[in-house]
């Protein structure tokens, strides 16, 4: 968390650069590594009612 007033442009720039470095160092989000489609193939089975 950074506390910067409206008149501290230099401090604001330093804060943004510091935050960017920390996020870059952390790497990609693990949430983006989740595949939306399952890796296992599924087969669709259609059944009809038997009387």
C-alpha cells in the first residue's frame, strides 16, 4: 500500500514502478493456467426410453 498525495508526482512514479516490479517478479497468475476444456475426452451417449 502506498500513500501519495496529489503533489508528489515523483513519489507516485516510484510507487508504480515498485508495484510493477513486485507483480512482474510474482509471475503469471495461477488462475490463468487452468484450462477451460477438460483434458479427458468424453463421449456423448444418447439413449431412448424403452417401453
